[in-house]
C-alpha cells in the first residue's frame, strides 16, 4: 500500500481468503436488539445509590456500539500493548470497516503476517502503529510504501466481563 499525503485507506479485505491464508477463526455474533435501562447519572465506585432512582430511557447496547452492522466485526484481544487505551487481554473490540482511519484512530491492521490493534499516527510519507502501555515498552510499527500491510478497520468500542 502506498502512503501519500497522510491518507491511509482501509483495504477491502477478502475475509474468506484471510481465513484460509492466516488460519483465522470467524464466529458469527447475533445482536438481539434488546434494550437495557440506563441510569441518568454517573456513579462513583462505592456510591450507595439505588439504580431505580436514576432510570431513564433504555438504550440498545448493539445500537450504541454498532453503526454499520454490515461492515462491523468483533474480535477478542490478546496481549497488553493497548491497556492504557482501555483495551485489555481477553476484552473484545468492535471494529468498523466502513470508517476511514484518521490520525490517532485505534485500528486493526495486518502487518506482514501479524495482526495488530494499535493507535495510528500519520506523518508525511509514512505512518506508525503505536502501542499504549506506560509500563511495558512496545516498539512502533512503521508503515511505508515498502511495508506489506492492510488497515482492516477502526476500533469503535470495547467490552469485557469482569
């Protein structure tokens, strides 16, 4: 992929080919459209209030996270390189392939034969994928005209079980 004028396009990935070539497991995810009540207030840890007192209109969790259902996928994260961005090992990220990556977007990318989730930083003639972990130092991944890479999508959300 050639990088010009700070523009990086999302590759239109053939998931069938990617599944075969990189031995990726793709699972379906059914979003039921069920809604849940949301408290009309923020709560600090340890605040002894009853949720009933703060009820407001319900929201759809999938509607909150997924704006382009036909171009969204969910994948589990391993590794600790993005913990300062709130992305932890075992959490799931919601990735939208319809959103054009911008400078500072968190993206899912294929760099040669490795798949990464990192912060995209754009510069004239090249870009880098940057980890966000203030405890462990991870090297930046440089993206330029010689690199074999694809940006698969932009991370729009994350969720995990406690």
